[in-house]
C-alpha cells in the first residue's frame, strides 16, 4: 500500500484595510438603480452587499444589503425589498453572480410593475466602491497547533480577509483556510470549513467556530 505523506507549507496570515471611493453615480428610482448595478465595478457590488459584515462585526449575523435597505425604506417598495433582502449571498462564488441576481430580480419586478417612483434628491442612493490594501502580518503557522493559536489573536480584518474577501473579490474557489487544510491532507477538516456558512455568524463567533473545528478534526 502506498502511503501518501503531505508536507505542510506554512500559512501566511494577511490583513487588509479599505479605502471608500465615491463613484459619482446615484439613483433616485428603480430604473436608475438597475442601470447602476449593471455598470458599476464589481468592487462596488461587493461593498454594497458586504459593508454591514465588515462594519458591524459584533452584531447579529445576516445583516441587510444596501440595495434592499434603500428599496424597502426609501422607495417603500416592500415586496421588492423583501426579495432583495432574501438573496442568500453565500450561494454565490463570484461577485458577477451576485450582480446578475440583483439585476434579474429588479428587471422582473419592473416588468410586472411599470411604476417608477422617484425619491427626493436628498434620499438618493449613492454608489460607492472600496479599494483594498492587503498587508502581511507577522503571523505564520507551520502546523495546525500554531494555526489555532494564531487565529485566537489575529484581527477581525485579517479573519474577514481570509474567509470572505479571498473567495469573492480574489476569485478563489474557496476560503484560504479550507484550501490550506486540503493541501496539507486534512480533507475532513477542509470540507467542514468549506461547508461552514460564515454569514450565519458574527466575526467573533466565527473565530470561535474555526478554533473548535480545528480542535475537533485535527490531530497534531
């Protein structure tokens, strides 16, 4: 029987900070919102669907996206707002898939309801984007024991980068932790991490969940 030995490459922890960028594009009605969603860069779609996760990391999970919030609370389109609120971001692997879903729902709504009510100028939706600056941290894990200890003390921004941003904005097939576990031969741990719904947790509770998974499925 052939024994396969996995050599564990070190895991380098990174962090990031964002610079918000005004795009000079706004919407006062659904048609303008739709046009904006179709044309803004992917980083803007990411910002408007993940902003709450980044800024309110200690609050309850599953925060709303900016598009749904504006449609529901400013345009008072409750039915459409509910549909936009219900979009399950976790099912998408790429930003363009998220954009396509919003476009599809709004277009279907406009086909059924020709009304296109405009909001007051001071309540317009302003499209913004964000530029990420990725930085190395001093933390390097050479094994799972070190990895667990480091996860306990890295910043929330670092955790967010490796779980959310690496997969969506950097177009990786999975989060960084799962990819590293799999390459190191910890298939069961990698699968558990890959199947974990990170949107169901605050960042701090997600940190605890990752630590418990490593403790449960890894043998040092």
